[in-house]
């Protein structure tokens, strides 16, 4: 458990970098969602995984939550890991947090790997986030599971229901305050990976590709939302193709520093 101020975050670290990967899970998931790629990533560098606030074994501070708060959690983790820079690997909500962290502290991030994520949402999705948050507040973890997966689903969620509700409500802001217009400020290389059957839609990743200055889009065939679970080898292959771009992007900066 890593103390980040008003609360603590559960952290798992393996391998040694560089590169230094920091994996950020999606809404109502936990760090184990990365199990199928954590070992291979730790063979390529250092792989850190975190339960975001309210999720899994990480508590959440009382009160509302903003996207900036989630980004601040990630920045605190990066400072504690004490690496020159990190490759943030974010799935779904974790991708939103990764983009927000890159805007907050760009010098700490050498690249982004964004899996099945989005930079904006419409009014319908915003209302869906609100229904999830209310279900968590009124019916706890069971209410969250039913609101997300359906009343007949047997999926279980682990964490602090009110904390997850607050995090969920922070995602509503993507409707009124989308990240899309801010993406041009993120200069590091970006890898976008999305399943062709992702219910969020590959279009969301195409929008990201259009607005990032330096982005590569990989669409994984016969795959849904959780690429890291459904097609881990495809995700790892995309990351392997992506890593040389980080060295190329860093070279001019290193040359300037030598001068």
C-alpha cells in the first residue's frame, strides 16, 4: 500500500526498467485485470500496476472526485516509483486518467498506450455514468454490478461502492469538458489499441488518433473491450512495435541536454 496523501493505493511492481510501465485499469476493475501481460511486460522492463482509488483494495477519500484527482494519484505513484519517465498503459477509464496525467505532468511520461478508451462522451453516456453512480450510492457493490452488467449478471465488483460512485461521476465531465481539444498538448508518442468489437466503439479511438500529434492506431480483430484479457498477445505485439518510437522521440531531447 502506497501512501499518496489523503488515502493509499495498492501497488504491485515487478521487473526493472527502463522502460517503466504503469498500468491503469478501467472502471470497477482492479490491478489483476493486467495479469496476462504483467509478466511479459516485466521481462521488457519494470511493470507497475495499481488499484485506483475506491477500486479493489485501495480506499477512497470521502467526498467528490474529479478527473484531476485521479491524475494526481497517478502522478504521486510515478514520483514514488522514482523513474525518469513512465509509459502509462491505460484501459478504458484508465486511459482517461493516463491522458489527464500526461496533461498534468508531461515531463514524467515518455509514452501512452491507450486501450479501448475515449476522450469525450455524449449526453446518453453521461446519463449512464450518473445512473451507475446513484446505484453505487444507494445499493452498494451489487447495485454497481447490476447497473453496469445487467440485473442477471453474476459478476462481482470489489472495492468501496461510494468511492467507485464518486469516480464514476467524474467521468461525466467528458461530456461538458471533453479531453479532445486538449490532446494536441500531449507531445509524447501514443499507441491506441482497440478491439473491433468494442462496445465503446473503435470510432472513439479514431477520434483520439485524429487529435494526437503523434499517434498510432491498432485495431485488433475478433476482440471486444478488454484487449489485455481477450487478446494479450496482440496487445504485447503492438507495444513491442511501439517501444522503438519512444527512443526516437527521446533522442533530440537528450541531444539538447548534452549541448
